[in-house]
C-alpha cells in the first residue's frame, strides 16, 4: 500500500466505501437469476424438474450467508479460532450405542461450494489484482444512481435485463474513441464512435458486475467484511482474484481433459491456437492475402531470416492447420463452396455505401432486418434513450 499514490489511495478507499451497498443476499439472488436464464434454454420437458431442483440449492429470500443462515432450524454455528464457521446439528438417527449424536453438517457445505464454483465460472471476469484495482478506480467516479443500475438484482426486474444500455454512456464518459479517418462523413463518424463507445462500455459494465459479485461473495462468508480497514478489504479482494483465476484455470483444464486428455497426463494434445489458425486459413482462401499480410494481421512475428529467405513458415503452418480444421468440419468440397459464398458476400459488402454498411451493422447488432425500418429505429432509440442526437427522427434521417 505504501507505493500507491495518495490520490489513487483516496479513489480506492471511495470505491470500497461504495461497495458497502452490496449485500450477502446478492449471492443467492444471482443463483436464481442464472437458474432462470439457464432454464430458458432447456428443452420444455425438463424445465420443471430443473426449476424445482435448482431452487433448493440456496433460498433466495432469507439466505444471508453460511454464518447467519442455519441449514436447519435447530442447527447452531461454532466459530473456530481461525474464524471458520461450522454448523452442528442433532442427528436424525441413533448411533449403534443408542443415542442421537451431534454431527457436523458437511452436505450443506458441499452444496454451497458447488454453487459458488458454478457462479464463479459464470460471473468471474476479473483475472488479477491489477484488473481489480482498475475496476475499483472506474467505480469510484460513478454516481450511486448508475451503480444501482449496474448492480440491480431484483425479483421484479430480471438480472439479465438491458440495464447496460442505459449506463454505458456514463461508464465511458469523457473517453475519446480512436480517430476513424477523414474519409468518414460527420454522420458516419458519430455512429461509428457510438458503436466503439458501446463496445468498450459493455466490457467495463461486465467488470463492474464481476466486482460486485466478488464483494458479495466475501460478505456472504464474512459478515464483518465492511468493518475491516479499507486496506485489508482491498488485500482480501486481491487475494480472492488470485484464487478465482486458479479456479477458472482448473475448470478449463478439467473440461479439456474430459474432452481430449490422456491417462498419462492432462489435456496435452489440444490444438494450441485453433481460433488463430482458422482465421489464417480464411484470410488465405477467401481474401487471398499473402503470408506476410496474414502474419501482420494476426500478430505473428516474422522469422529472423525473412529478409533473405522471404518465407513465413509459422504463418504457412497456421494456414494449413486452419484449413484442415475447416475441411474436417465441413468437408473439403463444402469448404470450397463456403469460400465462394464468403467471397460473394465480401463483394456485396464492398458494393454498399458507408451509410448502407452502417445500417447493416446496426441491424445485425439488434437482430432486426435492415429492411424493417420502423422496428430498427425504435430498437435503437430505446437503447439510446435520452442520448443527444438519437431521437427517432434523427436516427431515421441518418440511416435511411
């Protein structure tokens, strides 16, 4: 803490004070928000069983964490010397000696651990202490009204609502997007800047949601969290980020092993860069780019001897691997047909005016046909409520 500039210390302290509005009940509400969202994607025949079984994991109304929420009405907690809290409960059955012993409740702990693990995979997006501090510094400048919209978890409003569309403007307030070039008209620049700001704001929004989850989780297990000094709270959150990252890595390793691991070791036969390889193959087969330009676009360093050999073996190998993936997925003939389809689509796109390209981009963002003018305009106006220059009339004038 000694190396942190005084101004930044004050901002971090302010951010941690704002986290006082986050309650432990946020965690069980998140559970049920995710259960409902996941349930929406489950086939109709299994919906009821998932809903019924899922809602028994953590009760949404009175669950204030493992310290204050008894798993049974006649259970009672014990705090150990290391601050760990365990729950004791009279056994329902008799021992072989004839009495009903007192037992430690392990099953409830296993269910809670499983729930926390699932939530962390879904909500955890702050990978390290530095990212945590950046999120806290961002939060320090936001108004309580904006934070309330970011953190809302209410029975009357879905956790997965579109509140981010309302708060993105403040999340990115005062940040200038990169220059877009003089070839764009003023109208086009306005819209492209808006899309760029939206993308950056959405990323920050997700970081703030993850930050609120992390704070709620610590409070869920430590009701006294807000009573700690701000330095200690920050240190706890930073260490929690470290373990969060390890958990996500372990889940990734385990699922990768289940898919293609070997008995000798973990998932050591996985493709290292399949996403980049597929992109390289598309740039070669569809765009007909030379290996040098493919390497530049994908950030692949040229070999030291490229100046006199003129060869890019790493890029060439990446293209080959990507083409093999695509041909294995689609079949060699079907990939050839797909290449021609993508070339035709690229030619169509190049034939559009900048305004038509902008209209198509926005239509794809909102999942609405660009030919449905009224519906598209209304959707954009709703998402941009109260933004200057984005009334329905102005949107229609700019895009059509």
